[in-house]
C-alpha cells in the first residue's frame, strides 16, 4: 500500500515535565485536528514503558524502565483508528552509559523534557483496519 501526501505546515513545541509522552502527543493531535501526519520527538524521560509485539503469540509484551533516559529518537505516524486519531510511535532510549533500549511507545512514559515536531500531511486519510496476517490494525 502506497499513498501520496503533500506536506503542510509543522507544529513545533515541547511537552512539560511529568506529563505522559503518548497521552500528551495524542491530546495535541486531537486539539489540532490532525488526521494524518508524522511525529518526531527528542528529549529525556524519567521512566518508560515500551512494547514488543510477540509475533508468535500475537500479543504485546511490555518492558518497564524505571530510570531516567535520553530520548535518542522517537518517530511515529498519525492515522485513524475506529474513528479517532491514533499515534503509532517507536522510541529509542539511552541510559547513562549510552546503552540503548527501544520499542513501541506506550502510555506510562513520563517526560522530563521533550521537544516535538508534528507534521500534518494533506491527502486521503489513512485508516487502520484489521490485518489477518499479523493480527494488527494496519493501514
Ligand atoms: Zn509499534
């Protein structure tokens, strides 16, 4: 599946300390009424919850990291799931030795400081639908 979009203006901002990274990004996307787009975030978190999709079991396993980490990279996309804007984002985090951990960004990741760029895209809205081959809701 390939679709073509045009770039629109971008939103740059930051998420305040102690806020939940994914919840806040979702709030901004809803407030700005962004249907399709991309997201990039850098900064630092106080703790993190990241997911790993077990392909055999067809279920997300979650890893809780209870320490401060740098957000090396967090990228994601915005599409529509069950009539609502939905963010799918992955995050790479580094500890105080530069060792990295990464996975599917989940609620439960608390911000220390973060700067984001949200780039809305103009075109036909992306709609997530159940995919039998993976048991996931994909475009
Ligand atoms: Zn994912």
